[in-house]
């Protein structure tokens, strides 16, 4: 366990996880400083609580001397490891770890960690519900909302911590070792941060880097880059697939979700495919991943089926908002990359009025062209990525430049006919106009409600 009492520790980045890390470190007896590039005015809500706990705050930029004076530096996920002050601190031999690695040194019990370019939050929430239904003491956190550090005090030797983990968190891990690791898929994302697809993929693979031969990794047999990871794992590899049977893991056969515990073992039926309550083929993949992870954790098939049948879509993930004058509105604000948007489009047969845009992440929007031709009536662009999207998709379908979300919602709703869909699936991050994707999704839902005087209802 990491010895913290009396140590000088710097937390870089005062987001939700940074705040949780700073308070935890102080409770462990460390001398804590927090450094953030944001101004003191923008951190007005956080600073008083930190000062009250005896935590020093450096706002408005990072000081090189601040970084060099520390025994340990804990970096928040949103802060790139290439930040000059971090690079220099490392050159002086200062250890730099992320919030996930910090938590891993103290978290008790079993860890089931889930990553992937898309589907992480839905699969994490679903897996947590399944484990609870199976009678296992379960905590859920990580990138899903509750910082991993905040789970430490609740954890026991019997606890299962189900964690959503991102490439930003994984790239700074050393000893983080989940007993069950899941990679849902790996498709291009965050190339502006990682520099290349391969660097991003290797960051994802760090989820099993510290595992041993007694641990498990669950991989998507239908995603070529995720499947490649099996060659670099020393742990037991399990699979899931919507396309074919797998040697050990979960797939769909004869209208049922099925599972096989080992090669040659009997295939067990878990539940009818038709009883999966989530929309879209990608959510079938998420269910198969959750089934495999839960069976490896020891949850019986009947408990798994009951939990899945009761599960409701997570907010901002292909979330039904309302039907107004026969037009369905769906909020998929969490579709922050091109692959996620493709999955959202594929969930509907046609007649889609698609809202795209936000802050570009180095994406190639041309890969959406075929789906757009087949299923999308028109595109409504917003945000700083609009010009790039419009240049790459010009001539594919009708495109309307809207700049802001409120204009896009108004124009899409006015153009859509009964039986069609207005879909927010932006393929971009939200940070040009919103605090985060949750904020963007809430604004979208508010705008839909305002279309009818603040009330969204099923119109005849």
C-alpha cells in the first residue's frame, strides 16, 4: 500500500476525480496541493472546501516549482501526460500516477473493470445491476460518475467494484489489476489526445497489463482491434459475439443469449434475445459482455436474465425523450465519436434528422457516408466542428448549418414528418459549447420539452 502520511502530494486538475483524490489524500495524512489552469473565480465552489481541509490551491496555471517540490503527483484524467510541467517533473524523478492508479493501491475486494470506445457506461451500469441481483455486494464507479477514489472507504474484502475506465485513466496505470477486465471495442477516438489510433488502442490494453494467469479478460470477437489484444494477454481470454459462436463466453443462438463456461462445455441459455430491453444492435453486444463478466463473477443465469429484463437505458445513451406530433426525439449525447454515432444511426431504419457537431477530436466523418445515404434525411451541424463535417459530407445528404443546438432542434423538428426521428448523436465532444456531454444532453431534452410549452407528450 502506498505510504502517504507526511508526504507532499500534488493533484493536477480539479475536476470531480481531482477533488475526490485531494480530499482522500488529505485524510491519509498527506500535505496536499492542488494545481489547475482555471482561474480562482471559476473554482470558487471548490476552493473553500479545500482550504478548510488544509489543502493548498494553485489556480490560474501550473508553477514549475510547485511540481518539483512534490514527493508524488496525482494527475486527473482530463490532464494530458504531455503537459510540460508533468514532463519536467518526471525528468526530475517525481512519480506521476493517475486517480485510477491511486485508488487501485487502496481499493479492497474484487475489481471488474470495463473499457472500450463505446458502450462503457451502459455496460458498467448493467453489470453492476446484474451483480447486485446476484446477491454480490457491489459498488459502481469510475468514469460513470462516482470517482474510483470515492469507493475506497466503502470497499471491503467481499466487495465487487464495477468500474468504467477510460483511456485517459488507463495510460497512467502501473499496478491497477482487475480480476475481470472487459474491452468492449476499440475504434478511433481521442486521437487529438493520444496522437494515433495505435497509441489509443495500447492505452486501452493497459486494462489487463497487470493481470496474471488467474485473471480474466473479456474481448469482442467481432471487433478486430479488440480481438488482437488477446495475443498480448497472459490471463484467461473469454469472448462475446453477435455474429458467431465463441469457444468460451457469450453469443446469440436460435433467438437466445447463450453462454459457455469453457471450450467443450455445455451451452446454457441465459435469456431470449427478444427480452433485451435496449434499442440497437450495439446494445446486444453490451449485454453479451455483461453476461460474460457476470458469469465469471459467479452470478447464475436466472439472476442475470431478471436484471437485464428490468434494466432501463442510461441517460444520454440512445435515450428516448418524447414523441411530438408523431416525431420521435432521441438523446444520444454520449455519442462523442464517429463509431458511436454510426451505432446510433443503425438503431433506426430511416427517416432520421441527425444533429452532428461539437468539438472535433481528429475524426473522419466520411466513414458515416453510406449509413447517412441509407437512413438519414438531413444533417443539422453545430459547434466548432461544423465546417469540417460539412466539407467531408457535402453531397451525401442535405446539410443545414445551425451553429447552436437550439437552432438545430428547432429546424429539425420543423422539418421532420410523423414517423421520423430527430436524433442527437454528435460524433464530437461537447467542450466547445457545453460543460460536458451530460450538460449537452440535458439542454437537448429541455429544448424538446419547450417545443410544446414545457411539456413533452405523446401527440395524437
